[in-house]
C-alpha cells in the first residue's frame, strides 16, 4: 500500500523555466511534508517542508504548495538551473510523540534541467 | 557543525554473513532513524531510536536489528545476509520530531 505517490518518474525542463513536481498521499494522519533532493550514492538533502496548518511555504527558488482536501502537494522550482538535476523525493510524517520519527517516501521524480 | 556520519561507506559481504553499520548523529540530536534504499522498493523506513529506545519499526524481518548508545550513536545489524539485502542504507538524525538530516549512507553489496 503506497501511502505517498509521485506519479511522474521523470521530468525534463529547460534552464530558466519552472519545474513542477507533484506528490499525492492517502494517509490523513500525515501532518508534515518534506521534499528532498538526492544524487546517486549520497543521502537525501533536505530542501523544504510544510506543516498541514499551512498551504504554502517558500524558500528562495523553492515553493511547496499543500492541498489538504485533495491530499496533494507540489514543489515548484523557479528558475530551474542545471545544478537542480537530481532525483526529488516527497516524504510525509505523522508527527506525534507516539509516532516518533518515521518518514514515508514517494518513489521519486528524476529531474533533468537542460542548459 | 559536523553532519551525520555513517561508516563504512562501502561494504561487500557474502550471503549468510552478518553485518554491522554505524551512524553518528549530529551533536545534540537524540533521534536516529534508519532507511533502506533499493531500486525496486525505493526508500523504506527500517526503525527509529530515541534516547536508546526503539520508538518505531518498519516492516522488515527480524534479521534487521539496531541499537542506540547513550551518546546517541546508533548501529544497525543485519544477520544471515541475503542477496536482496544489497542496498544503500541511510541514517537520519533529528533533535526531536522534525528536521531530519541524512548521512551519505553505506552501500552494502551481498554476493
């Protein structure tokens, strides 16, 4: 049962344009969402997060939007740069002392930014 | 501030052997989680330790175990290795319930 899904395995975008990555979740207990960037043979690098009490969070070129009713979030990267080429993972967590720290990841989206 | 340190970076083991992986979290972080990444299954949660106690566990067989020491360092052990255990094993540390920082991982190859 995949609780977090990234339906687009890959995305190709021209440098300077917007990259939009999508993520859907099914577990209504998730209340904290994160995006990570990952290069092969390295650990994921944290990009941006959003709590379920918000619908938007912005950090530089990265903006995450959350639509709780649709159980959908998206990551916008503007403008896209060649260095953004990597695999992006969406992750979700149900934050509570009982749940502890457990991230449920989507399958990832490979982004290629063409110069 | 030093990041999350995982050792060793690469490991080759034979089927049936056991292996121990180590993770040193960021100073002050009390939570350490372990994840397995494989091409077929993606990133999957193994378990989490907080103040030396296992607080959460994923759906992995009992061959996968872990522990956390009083200085928050954590070890993960896999016994009776199978070919399917070949993966990148990632450790993440957190101060409490948010802000997960990952290490570079240990690439385990079982032959």
